[in-house]
C-alpha cells in the first residue's frame, strides 16, 4: 500500500480566542491585587529594616533603653528576653486553646443538633470580633484576681516543679494569666477555621466508614481528622500568629520585668515584643525608637519563619488528605 492510498488527515487550525474587554480588565485587576500583597510585604520589611538598622549599628551607650538589658548592654541582650517571652506566651496560649478549639469544632460539625450548631457557630464568630482591649480589661480586672488563689495553692503543693516555684504573685498578673487570655482570644480563630475544614470532609468517606461498622468517633479519627490535617495546622498557625502580635491584652494583664524565667505564677515575668513596643513607644525618642522598630523586625521575622514552617508541614500532609 502506497502512502498516497492512506486517507488524508485534516489539518487542525488553532485559532486564538479573542479576549473580551471585561476579561482583560478582570485579569489585570487580579494580577494587580496579587502583586499588591507582595508590594505591601516588601514595603513593611523595608521600613522595619531601614528604621531598625541604626539601632544595630549605633553605640549601645547612646541608647538608654539598652542600659537595663544586662551588665553588657547591647541590642541582642535587650531583645532576647522579649523574644523568649513572645514565644513562651504564644506557646502556652496555643497549648491551652488548641485541644479545646478542636473539640468545639468537632462538636459543632458532627455532634450538635443543627440549631445548637448554628447558635454556637454564631457565638464563636462573635468572640472573634471582640476587641483585644476588652479581653485585656477582663483579664486584668476579673481573671487575675479570681485565679490568684489558685497560684497560691499551686505554690504550696507543687513548688518542687520549676513552673510553680513562686513566690506566687499577689495580683495574679503573671505570664500564665496572660497566656490564658491569649488562649481565649485565639480560640475562636482556630475553632472557626477547623469547623469549616471538618465540614468539607467528603460525605461519601464518612458514610463508607460508618457502613463498615465504625463508630462515630472511629469515623472522625480515621476519616475526618486525616482529611482535615492541613486545615487544622493552618488554623493553629493563624492562631499562633494572633498570639505573637497581640499587644494591648498582654500589656494590660502582664506584670513584666523583662527576665527569662519558666516560673508561671511569679510576679517576675518575661515581656513580649509587641507589649514592650506598646508600653515603651510613647516615651521613646531618637535611637530608642529605632530599637523598638528593630525589635518589631525581629517579631516580623519570627512570624515569617513560623508561617513558612507551617506551610511546609501543610504541603507534606497533602498526600494524606482525601480532599486533594
């Protein structure tokens, strides 16, 4: 058979679809919006770096804020206790809030009747909208005095543990009180996101697990939680970011002295970067302002690193998610 005897294949003509003006405008606005996020991030970093650089290069003797940092005053000796206090308070807040938030989210999504679930969802969203200054007032005037007798009891019975070594604070304004207030603040964020993630679990997966004889808890443990793993981690990291940057609530509750300590019930407490900036900035001038801005740059870097680690964990957990 000759090649001339084979049927000819029609030539496919590819025509470029002409975009409508509305499509071009929408595409351009979308690109502009995405680029604006990167520009804002770069602008914030540039401001913090340029304004904080003089604090890193100046003579520590010219900066009054650094005089109380240590016997050998310098910027890093000043900021290290603040970094420690920021990480310590945020870790405690996440430790308290995370299991409670996951439990509430599971109750709303898989256990509560519809009317109760709708009401609880509304309450959670309302808690997220409460200003931080209100939480600070509540923590300083209500929670701290109410929990102070517990600190005395912990010191009397568990003083051999470094966390409760004491002496207990007479006002209740400790790092533990601040962490509890932060936990209440991040609770609605973690709960709301986890609730939505749990509701996105494919119904067929849940029905298949129940049809195979699994109990409701076994279905949640083997289907819902693995599928929602990435979303759970994301919600925890968003809550952690809120705890890192919280200012007024911590400043109003915590009696800080800028030390490094694991004691949870003492009146001698580490401070956080955000609270220290809020309390020191009104009276700062000259290079002291640059020191506070440089400490803000450190907080910016910590938040960036934590979110990058969270994104890496989420990407690794995608292979376990049946929704992907």
